């Protein structure tokens, strides 16, 4: 399940992060609603896509992901109810973290690389800069591996 301790929004300080030359170099493609890298989520051999989303509404807070194989078939999913005090930012980060963990723990035969597609631009920007990260976003970075790339996709148009 999803665990959110009281420190999930605590900002990581420099001494908690790896020394700059040793930090992961994540493949993150940012964009905006008018212009984004749609070609990165098109079906390609050996590449699966995990679509993630987090949301905060009056009815509650949740996070979810759906994983697709290179043929576009759904091969995995996760749906998570979060505490009502969580922010949309936290929900987006949980969705990304859980999607990445799924690719590592379950995955799918024939998929060597995973694209994590998210409309959580603030989380992606924080991951790209690896500064001003919360501990929750730091978990996404720690879980990501060489075969993972992240791309911004516009949501709720």
C-alpha cells in the first residue's frame, strides 16, 4: 500500500542528497499544454508507457497509474486512496512513485524501457532540477532506474 509519513512534505536538504556528481541523471522531458513531446508515448518496440495521475477534490485525494505494453494493451494498474490532507502535488508524486515501483516489481516481458507519462509538471520539474525536492519526490528519484524516462503530458484540457 501507500505509506505517507508526516515527513513526506519535508524538503530534503543538500546533505541528504547524493554528492552532485553522483546524482542520477534522469531523462525528463518537460513541456506545456500547447507544446509537448507526444511522440515519446507512441507505441515502440520494447518500450512500455505508464500513465500516472493524482487528484485532490472535495470528495477526497487519490493517485493512480495504468501501464501499457508496446502494443498499447493495458498490463497493469494501481489505484490509491490518500488521506484528505494530502495536496495535489503529493498525489501526483505518489502516482509516479507507485508506477515506477510497479515497473520494477511486476513489469512486463518484452519491455526493456518504461516512459512515465504525467501531467504533474511541478513534480517533474522538481525531479529534473533535483533541488528543492520533498522527501516524497526524492523517493520517485531513488526508485527510477536507467530504463525509466519521464515525460510531461497535458491533462484535463
